[in-house]
C-alpha cells in the first residue's frame, strides 16, 4: 500500500511534491508505521525506482529481436521512448531523486539496470561475431547511457522545442552501430 500510494503521488504530482506526510495520509498510517516498513524515504523511493525499471524491462523484453542490431535497437528505443512519455513523472523521479553521499544503491537496483542493459547486449551481439564479452558489455552500456540521457532530457523538457527526440535517437543508434562495425572491421584488418 505504501509503495502504491507513493507511485500514485509521483504520477499525479511529480517527485518534488512527495513527502512522508502525504504518503501516510494517503494510506492512513502514521509515519512511525511507514518507518517500520521502509528505513527512510530514500529506501522507499529506490523501491519505486526499481519497480519503474522492472516495468520498463517487462515492456521491452516482450519486443521480439530479429538479429538486425540497428532495427532491434530502434524498436527497443521506441518502446523506451513510449514508456518515458507515458510515465513522465515516474521517469523524472529516477533522476530528480539524489542519493546521499556514502549511500550505496541496493543490489536489486543494479540488477534492474543490468536487465535493461542485457537487452542492448542482445541487440548488438550479432555485430561482434567472436568479439569479447567485455567489449559487448561496454558498448551496450555506453549506448544505453546515451539513450537514457536523451530520453531524460526529453522527459524533463530540456531539449529545445526545435529538436526531435526520435531523430536524435535514430542518429545515435545509426552512428553507434556504424562505429562498432568500423572498429571491428579495423581490428580484423590489423590482425
């Protein structure tokens, strides 16, 4: 109930309007009861972030891969983009919520991120025919972080009104895939 109420508040009012008082009023609990379930508001919000990332993964995981890296990445990015638009306040909360210095993200958070990166790995793997897993993972992470950045700028309305998010994403994917192909080609020539 606490997580449901938090999600509802973020969806309706945005991250900056969320408070323990509003959450407890929503569920009819005292703040003491909330702190029996969650150590603090950070822990509660991280649970919400994990849930958001897992929902995104479920949506993207259902997209069939074809073995064409560029086409598959474009389909994944379309799903990503659609999700961020439909869940703008939840998406923005991922970035607005700052973790205190010295706090470590829970392992479940990392796993939720890695599951999303795994989808990018699956999409670009056909480019590597015999390449190292380390290179594939690195390139998938860079690509994922770049897409994340574009969509975050779009969700927070920080891209110029003259910029087209989809063309940014298509350009990113086209050029990144071409770059990987070129690097792999150069590496095989030098051997």
